[in-house]
C-alpha cells in the first residue's frame, strides 16, 4: 500500500512508476482526488461534531428555563444536528473506504533504475558459468528423471491430476538435500529457520499483495475461507502483522521451509512436460524485515545468498533485472536468477528476490520504533534459496553420455551417492 503523504508530495514519481509498469496512470489522480474528498469529509464531520457538542451544552442550560414550545424546538434542533453528524460520518466512512480501495489497487512505486516494459524487457546484469557443449544428444529432465527413478509424472497425474508428480527414491533425496543445504546456509547467515502454515487468512494474503490481478493463481478453500500459499513469503509477512517489532539489533531475517501451491490458471499449454510449472512444490524462502533505508543493502545480500546456493549446484546461470511490468504489485525492484536448461537452449527462472519497501508493511500494519521512539512502517524483502524446479537444471546440466547424472558435490552427503545411474 502506497504512503499517501509520499503520493501527495511526489505524484509525478508515482505516475512515472505506473508508466514503467505499463499500468494505469489515472489511478494516481483518482487516489489523489479521493484523498482530497476524504480530508474534506474529515473536516466537515469534525465541524459538525463540534457544533453538536457546543449546542448540547447550550441546550442543557436553556432547557431549565425554556417553555414547552422552546423545549420541543431545542429537541428537534438537537436531533437535526445529531442526524447531520451521522450523515457526515457515513460520508466520511465511504470516503475512507474509497481511498482504501484505490490504495489497494495501486502497486508499489518502482525503484529508480529498474527497466521499463514487460516480461521480455529485462536487463541481464551478469552471466555466471558457461553453458556446456555436449558431445551427445542431451536428454531433458523428465526423461532423465524417469530413467533414473527420480520422477513419476504418470502416477502423479493418476493420483492428483495434471501438473502433479511423485519425487521417488534419489529424486526425493536430491530435493531434501538441496533444501537442507539451503537451510544450513540460511542459518549460518543469521536467518531463523521457520516451518510456517501453508493456509492463511484472507487479510494476510491480501496484505502481501497476492489478491490483485493474479488472484486466480491461488487456491481458495471457500468452506474455511483460507488460502493455500504459493510461497511461504505470505505466512512470514503475516508473522508480525499488527505488531511493533524491535529492529534495534538489526534486521529480522527468517527462512521458511514449506510446500507451495499454485493453480497455474494462466499457463494453459505452457511447460506441460515435467516439473517446471506444477501445482505443488517445496521451497525455502528468505524473508527480511528491516528499516526502509537498509532495504537496498538487504536486497543485495539476498541476491548474494541465491548466487552462492546456485554456485553450489554447479549450473550456469544469469542474473536479470526484471522490468517494471513483470514485477508484481508488491515489488519495487526484483532480480531473478535463471539457470541454463540445455534441452530448451535457454535460461529459465530458478530464484527471485524482491524489495517490497514499505508496501507490505503498511498493508499488514507492521512497524518499528525509530531512534526518537516514533513508530514507523517496516520494509520487507523476500528471496528464494532453493525450490523443486532446481532439479530441472541440476539433472540436465550434470548428465553424462551413458544416461547417468553426476550429483553436485554439495549434495552428495545428503543423497549418499556421487553418480545416479539409470535403472535397469
């Protein structure tokens, strides 16, 4: 949720942000006008209440000596003033709701320097590693996963439908090892490990910004009015909702390990093969609460954590600066890391880290006290440290001509093997 004071002082900045996103600039002026009407409604309601209060005191004095006719007139006048207060308070409530509704529609202000445009307008910041030259025809991750006894899509579909799967045997160990390594790295870096709920209340889901344009991607349990999370960012963002937290010793940093659920409603016909785009996956998500002036530095630290983890997976990757139109409503800046997928001859997203500035903190009413003791809105950030999709890049980049796959050295202690061989 955007800060109204910032909007009043910097409307052109917010309009420019909307242009960077390719979004509706008119929302800015709609919110400014709604804010003016709200402030006018506050003044009118306050004046009416003050007038009623003054009249009530005077009426009490006059009623002691007034005639019956005057008493009736005073009562009618008092009722009219009370009715006017109720009328103006109702108008104020409506004006405040209009402001709130528009605030909830307006996305975060894009950080200066982020590229403009849509999904294809990202800027590549760096390449790490070189895509491998194969002297044989590489297999895709599903063919490898099936031949090695790691992935069972057919039975996943039989049990749960399309885009579900089983990770079996060493496939399960690979994922668990990857997530365990990510957890160890997070804890060593000062993150508190968390296993959060995967069902959250509507106000928490809305507070993180996920019930906007992409609400159809989220599983909603109507009978319970709860949402299945698509990332543990949601639960971790809600962890300190409506609290004043202590940032005196620095940022609060959490790492949430959870299953995640996405309907993939807008992806019909996309990535139907394998485990790139599925309805359920596991993930370790980093989440940070900090002072707003520390957010950019924390963002770079999260990106550094992601790069360190990807380096351990022995896959080539690139880092991109995501364009404004592909940020999502909560993010002011987002960096993705994308690993090379040999059989697709392209890079595919594995991690994402977003600086949400005070957008989520304001919605969820999470604050801290500054040096003067005044409550201020916190900044929040998030970043993926490991997830199921990583298996795609690990398998394809580490395969050998005989159909085996070399286990990344960092995962061997968890899997118990150096090389995975096809099942006979």
